[in-house]
């Protein structure tokens, strides 16, 4: 999966990232930085993309 690829994220994760990015933009952060921070937050909270095929970030035990 190329960097920046968002196809493995669920709709809920995408909505969460949009909401987080909007909050940062409201605080005066640039759009590009807000997007970067938002996706970093989603990855930290959810462990990456959850759609079938996944990002491979978590292993099943």
C-alpha cells in the first residue's frame, strides 16, 4: 500500500479523521498539517486501517 493510501480505512475512521482535522483547522493549523495530525491520531487510536485486507499493523494472537 503506497504512503497516503486511505482505501483500507473504514467510513467511521474517515469521518473521525475529518472531524479531528476540522478541529485543528479551527484552531489555526494549516490544512495539510491538520490532515497529517488527524490521520496520525486515527492510526494511534485504531491501529491503522480496518477494512478487509488491512494495513498489517496488528497481528492476531
